[in-house]
C-alpha cells in the first residue's frame, strides 16, 4: 500500500549526473553555433480561442517548431491512411521532429509554470506532429487532459517523433530504435536551450503518454542525461551536443505520467506467455494456437524475473512464485480504491454482470455483459473478500482476444510476414524488420528477410556476441528498466497506471517497473496502480492525475529562474 502513496517532496535536488557534464546552456557559456540555429522566436505565434469549461481562453500557438538542426526527411506518403492505405503529410522536412506549443493566456508571461509534454506514439508507431488544441474547440477539464492543462495555466506541448513505420524520403526506415527516445530527448533539450525565451519552465516538464507513448514517457523519466544517447543526439543536431559530442544540456524531466506502458520489449514476450499460460488462460479462452511455442517462451520467465532482484513493499522478493499473489493484491487494492473514491461506485456481486462499453472499429460504442465469476466484494464494508485469479485472467482475455505467440516479436516466426508486432522497430534503416528476442530470432523461418538463424547461420547468442551487432543496443536503449537505479537521472515524480482489463501487455511489466522505481532513491513521489475496470487506454482519470501533478509541483516549490544564454 505504501508504494502507491505520494511521498513529500521537500526539495528538488540537482540531478546527480549534472556535475559530470559541461555547464548547461542558459548558465552563461558561449553559444554553440548549431544551438544558435535552434533559437526560439517568441514573436512567431498565432492566437486562437478555445473554450474550457464553457469559458473562452485565448491560446498562443507556436506552430510546428523543428526541435533539431538536422531533421530526417520523410516521404510524403506514409502508411496508416483510411482502410490501411497511406496518408499524405505536408511537412516532409521536419514533420516527425517538430512540436506544437500552446500557451494559455494565464501563462503568456509565466516562465515558471509546468510544461505538459505529450508524446503521441501509440504502439511505438511514428508520430507525425499534431495539434491537440484547435481553434474553436471546447474542452471539459474533468475529462480532457488538454483542457485541464490549459485551465491550470500549464504550457501544453504536442511532440512528434520518429519511430516504427516511418518511411524516409529515400525509402529507408529512419524510425528504428532508439529514434523515438532520441527525438523526445531532443525536444526536452530544445526546451532547456530556450528556457529563458519561452513561457513555462523546462525544470517542470511533465511527460504524458499512453501505450507506446507510456513506454516512451517512462523511458524519458528513467534515462535522464545518460551519455549513451549522445552519438544519436549529435546525428540529428539536437541542442546541447558540442563539436566533440559532449553534452552541454540536460534532458532529465520533472515528472512522468504514463499509462499502460508497452515497455521492456526484450522480455515482453516471456512475461506475456507466462501470465496467460501459468493458469491455463490461453487454453481456457480458446486462444492458444501455438501451445508448444507458448510453453517454451513462458519457461524463460522465471529466470528473468529472478534476475531483476526486485522486492515488494513488505520486503519479500518478487519472483515468478510470488507474482500471481502480487497481481492479486494489486487487483484488490484497485477495486477497494475505486469503491472508496465515490459512494456511487459499485462492483457487481458474484453472479451479477459487468456492463462494459467499448468503441467499435469505426462504429458506435457497443455494450456487452460479462458475468462476474471472479471477484467477491463485501458491499457493506467496501472490502474484497476474494479474487479467483484463474477466472480473473480469463475475464481479461475475453475483453479482447489474446495476442499472437509471440506477442511482440512475431514477424518472421513460423512464416508470419503479415504481423504488426514491434519487430519492425528494430534492425538497420535499410531493413524492413529484425527479430530482437532470442526466441524470435532462433525461430525465424522466412528465407531472405535477413533475420534469424536461417539467413545468418548464427544463433541469437552468436549474433549478439559480434561487436558489429546493434539490435541488442537498440533493445537496451528503449528499456527504462535498464536505466532505473543507475547513474542516469530518474524523474523524481512518477505516476503509472495500467488498466485491470488491459490485455495488451502483461501486468508483470508495470509491476516490475513500479518496484524498480520504488527502489530508486531518486524517485521520491511514486504513484502506481492498476486502474479499476479500465482497458488499454489512458487519461481516463484526468482530475486525479492533474491533482497529483499540482501536488508534486507545489511540494517542489518554485523552479529556478532561467538564465539567458551567451
């Protein structure tokens, strides 16, 4: 229980790695010529008017700011159009490395208000620059994080980034890992470079994201100021990288607001198969087309979980033997927290029905009834009597069909070439995809795709042992678990939610992230929970999340005044 409580943040310490870096821009050093190209022009804005809670708000829109000096050109035609076709993008020069900055009138002259930094890459897909605030739009601050941020007087930033699926102007795939992380860090660096010229404080950046965006938010929070990204940042002309490749700016962030993070991809398959096979969920729900593969992948999980060395709040080791009980405890906490939050909240009795509404693909929302055969609640006390984990996991798996086996690295495995899993996030830009897990690699049987034992003659261990191999580095550089608790500067404030009905990634993934963050002494304000009766989604708890942000900001006190460069 203590793990979810927000701890008092009395002061904000300077990130530990700063002393090892050169002085930050904005601290009186000479301006790098490349950084000079990234100056913010405070006069280049359009004023638009929106309505927040029925009140008009004037907003200054700084449109499509390119946050790098050497953007990667994109093809005009990108995948993902209507019906699975293509879409035409107007900004081929920097549309995937730009950000829209929206400043509400209350923050026009405020350089200390927080910056709500939204990343929008669901499924780890590339995110073309978007405008979350539009002329004449109406926002309800109780349901819209955009409206709530504007009402609070925060600067709202929509950040684009390269990632999987992006087609370059030369026909290559320039969004391979760690491009998404590198771009997001470059955007943070742009804000720090221009902190004295821009509204909002770069010392109060709150990163918000869902799904792949939740993973990216988690990664930004975990890997602050890591030197491992410097060569990638230099290649795109990110702010604060000098001629010798040294960092002169920071890219740590103040807070993370992450929903259903699809992260730890290198181990996501084993976590998924373990969770949905340990109690026979795949078999029980008729979604186990490859039982031998599922069992073989799941078998690897216990050793991986043990290797993390994590502990629960009571000090007990978190292992495969204790994880089901841990998840059950989190489900109980989720249900009881939900009931305590509002007297109108109820959970159907055993034998009753859950009425669940979900949006159809391109159609109107549909409501379905599901019998509650798994959670028994004492309505008088609001306490959970019991949870049947076998039936609970089956309930989760009936909300949406379980993913393929493997769930995240399926392309090229058993002849699968039509899968849409994250396999194409990895490999060189000249190659469509590359298997990035040992199982996927060793079981690739698609001849000529350049991936796997069949094409290279090398097992995964042999392939990754080669110094020239980069796929293992790609996996590492987008995994927050590899940075939490290291010399990287972790965000002191972390808010993570994962729906109790979310089957898109294993619950173990977010539990592990939470326990790792709890063990990191840099994290002083951690709020993790399985969100009651929520699917794979985000920003469903806007009042709660925004109150958490406001509280963290209040406890941290006023940020230091930005200093001008030069």
